[in-house]
């Protein structure tokens, strides 16, 4: 929803469940350390927790679930860890997509696709095509995603359209800007959860988070459960959202 639409929203909070929940899945490394296992094993457990989040979203009537799986900055991690994460992603796309398709989950990926390897890009396109008519839940995976990059690319795209005479500079407003983002057509997140006790946004959905509620949980991501998801939804229902308006 644009800030404009949000400002006139009559939903002043309470009662309703979030339509869109976004999660910064943090703490795989610390979980691994605490359990005396490799970081790679921590990420594998993290991938298992993704299922918990999906079930939690479905059980609580959430329509959109965005998961921050790999940031533009994550490319700077050691080569073997990047390889592990890409391997996990390959496995996930190969194994889980059938289940998602059966469950009525639509899969979409946001982020810089040209940074990904050809086979992963192909798998993503296939998965998106295969699940495009599903409506029970839309699962958005943020992959090679960075909010600053997304905003910069949107600005470039709009500048090119002005230079080509397709639009006037004065046509650029919140709506056209929003439409130039990866999240075009997706509603803004109502609730953003970050696990592992860290309290920052880390280049995630900065434009879209303008009126999101935030919830920082001490749980390390591999320990995340559908029960925790349900509790987060309950907490959200108690928040008073005013979108800058007076009560
Ligand atoms: C943060 O933990 C997590 C990541 C950088 C990767 C998230 C990936 C997954 C949960 C698994 C793969 C996902 C899918 C959708 C298949 P961290 O390594 O930064 O943990 P730390 O801060 O404790 O070191």
C-alpha cells in the first residue's frame, strides 16, 4: 500500500491478522556455534525452519510471506559459505517446489537475478511459472536482494523512461516509484520479524517498511516454529497502527 493510501486507511489496528509478514531469518551461524556444528549445518536447519514459517503463515491466514534468504552483502561471505547457501537453495527449489505447488503456494523471487547462476535462475523461473495460479499463500524469497540496489535500479529505470520521452519527470510519484521496485504489485509488509535478537533492517525492504510493525525475537532462526509465528501474529493484533494520523 502506498503511504498515501495508508494515511487514509481506517484500520486503526487491533483484531485483524497481518496480510503480509516479512522475516529477516537471522542466527543460523550462532545456532551452529551453540550446537558445536558447522555453519553449513546451521543453514540446513535454517532451511527446515522455512517450512515452519510457511505452515505458520497458512494457519494464520497470512496472504504474503517474504523471507530474506540472501542479501546483496551476503556475496561478501567466504566463498565456501556462499557455495553452501546456493547449494541449499538449489536443493530447496528442487525438492520443495512440488510441495508448494500441491499446497496452493505461489512462489516469487525478488532481487538481482543476473547475479545468480544460470541453473538457479532457470529453476526460479520454472517454479514461478508452475505456481503462478496458486492463491493460498504467496511466498516471496528475497535473493541477492538489497533495498538500496532496488531503489537505485528503480531510479535508473525511471530516469531512462524520462530520457526516452515516455514519461515526464513530474509523473514520478509514490505510485510510479513503487511500481518500479521488485515488489511491484505486492502489498507492503504489515509486520517485519527479525530473529536472533539483532535489531536492524539490514538493507531489507526500506521503502516498503515505511509503516510496518517490527518484532524482534531472541529466537535463533533454526529454532523458529509455527507456534512462534502464531504468537507474533497475536502480538501484531495488539499493535495500534495509526499511519501518522491522530487516534
Ligand atoms: C542469517 O544467519 C541467515 C542467512 C544469511 C541465510 C538465510 C538462509 C536460510 C535460512 C536457509 C536457506 C533459505 C531458503 C529459502 C532455502 P547468519 O549466518 O547471519 O547467522 P549469524 O548471524 O548467527 O552468524
